[in-house]
């Protein structure tokens, strides 16, 4: 069994590599469950369901940085729009996409920002926690370019 240390996940939002600022990331793939129960269903003792539309989310905790082309500048420019997010489990100096390091691609709606104010005490790093709604199905690839 291959197990990896989850400390080098790569994240690009709108082509900007924000990986150095990510402290936590969770891509949750879900879809609507559409009920298909009918009177003629062979299993009349239970409901039946089919896969509906995908409704995934991307939750990210960032260390804030207001420099040009960094976290807050990238997110402020994308606020209210849909942009592409790329995620890889392990980012390196030269990131190779493979079966053991797949590329996840999704369009996200940047529908919320937390530019100032995160739980903490004086002396803590400035942080933001955001959850983005996915506006497309998540694609999974074992080849491609990071």
C-alpha cells in the first residue's frame, strides 16, 4: 500500500500557484441523489436512487499574503467569477502527473473571501478559510501538465 505524507499538495487557482500558502485543502466530490423509485421497482421494500448532478466543493485554508499575484490579489481578482483550480497530491520542483500523483481539475466559483480576520490571538499568522462551490465536474487525470 502506497501512503504519502500530505504536506506538499499543489494548488493553482486561475493559473497562479498558491501552494506555498496552503495549510489545509479538502476536495469533496459529491453528487445529487435522484430518486427513481417506481411502483414497478422489483425491490418494493426500499427506495432506489440514481446519480444526479455533481455538487462538489473545494475547502482551502490559506496563510494570507497581499503581495501581487499571491493569495489575496488572486482571489480578489477572481471574486464573483468562475476560475479553474488544479490540485495535485504531491507538488515538486518538476511535478509529474501519473497514476500515483493524479491531477484534479475543476472550475470553482469564488463566492466568498476572508481577506481580514481569522480566529487566532495576537502574534498568529493571518489566515483565511474558504469553501468554494465547484461549477463543473471534477476531472481526474493520470497524464497532463501541472
